[in-house]
C-alpha cells in the first residue's frame, strides 16, 4: 500500500496549522507564546495537541507505540477524518457491511462519499467474496465492525484478515465493544498490516461516553495524516485527565466487564422464557439483539413504562428485533418486570 496514492491531493499537499504548543512543547519558566490568560491555573493553558502523556499510558495498556495512536473526540472523529483524508468528495466511495453502526454512512454522506453496503449473511457473518466484489478503483475505505452493532457478534478473524490482505485501500475495523471479548481483537496483529486501522473507545466498557475519547490505532503514516488534519486542540484537558485517572484504576473496568457479561448471559436465559421472544442472538458485546413478535409494539409498551430500548425492527436483517443494552442487575430486573406484565 502506498498511502500517497490513496490520499486526496489537497490533503497530501496541505500544510497543517502550527499552534504555539506545536512549535514549543517542552518545559519553560515563562510561557508568553499562546495569548493565554496567566490566571486560573491549570485550565488557562491549552492542552497538549498530541496528548503525549495520555498516549504513553494507552501505549502501555495496548502494547503499541505512542506514534501508532490517534486520539479523537469520540471514535466519531477518526471516522470522519479518515473519510475526509482519503475520499475525494463526489468521486470516491467507501464500502461498509450492512447492518452496522450508522455513523460510517452519516460521515460519508457529510463528505459526499458514496457508501456501498454489503449485506452480512443471515447469521451476521462477513461474505468476503461479496465484499471484495463490491469494491472498485474508487473505493478508498472499507468499514468493518467487530463485535458488530447492532448484531452483537464478532466477525471471524480469518474473514477480516482476508479483506485486509486483499483490499488495496484502508480497512477500518471498529472494535468499540472489544473489551467484552478481548481475545478477539486484531490489535496484536496491527504491525503486520499497514492498511489496517483499528478503532476502540472509552465510551462502552470503560464507562466514559461523557468525556468523548476515541482511539484509532494504525501505522505511523496513517496516524500522521490524521494528526495533520484534526483540530489543533481536539482533546480538552479534562478528558485527558479523567482518562488517565481511570487507566490508573482499571481494575474497576475489569469488574464492570465481568459483571456485565454475567448479566448478559442471565438476561439471555430469562428473556428466552417469554412467549413472544423468537430468538436471542449471541453477543460478544454489552447488548443483545432479540427477535420477537411485534417488536415495535413491545418497544412502545416498554417506553410507556419508562424502559427505553432500541427498536431495530426496520434495520436490514434485524426485522422484528430490539437491541437491549445490559444495565445493572436492578435495571435489567425492571425490564423483565415490565415484560412479565405483558403475559
Ligand atoms: C458506541 C459505538 C462507538 C463509539 O463512538 P464514540 O464516538 O467513541 O462514543 C463506535 N463504534 C460503534 C460501532 C459503536 O457502537
């Protein structure tokens, strides 16, 4: 893969904005370079544009090099930046699996890049042949998601790697839920595949959707491109501090994950007893997709009773299905109680 042949011309030749903190990033006695207010420490100062301290910690945690990490305002930021960097508006396209996370399509739409959707099989598996056949010389990115949202299953490692090896552009593998199935991550193989970008996030297992912190892991060349086109100070100080605090206390995250997986399996068993439940798809994430008679009606009924789930019944291959996030044992109990009143 030659990244220069894939990049948009204007991005290739772009000279990025050089901020004060880019031009001088070391320690100094007096900082009079960024027009900051000297009062109200520490929030008066601009954050590190490259989030070096946080990246050091994430690098240790994930066993990658700091230069292989891009940090964004949620995973949504690298999704948008990747499309912006590689897809010439009105000309290039991206390929994505279907069904999957809705943001790939929205980000592509904003950037005027066509999305070619490739259906998963009935069992939500990747059809590599079909996916490869739908790429053409204008396809710059392929979006895969594992565990996939809203289906919950992991795509097989072999099928994902087949795409990575055979596709001449960049494969974006969204692993937002991978902390619930850590053995299935492709991150340990990243160094072997210069066209593979892996997305992870603090929003799910890490319990920090509110601080907006997404991670993209990729070869240095790709990370450099993202750094070049991002907003100079895309991650604020508070987000970086909170993330570092939680990394120090990551035993907490492990406990949450164990508990949520146990709750998920319990919910699968208990939900399968309801007469209107047709099928519960197996999940590697913190949610389950449940096929039921009159999913829309049950969604409305639950809503009226103060329990909100996600109606996916209009989504391709998810007809008559609700996506149910696993909550605390008490929250899950309330869902079950409401459903019991239906029979
Ligand atoms: C929730 C989710 C994300 C998370 O996005 P953030 O912007 O990091 O909160 C990314 N991908 C998928 C598939 C998701 O379901």
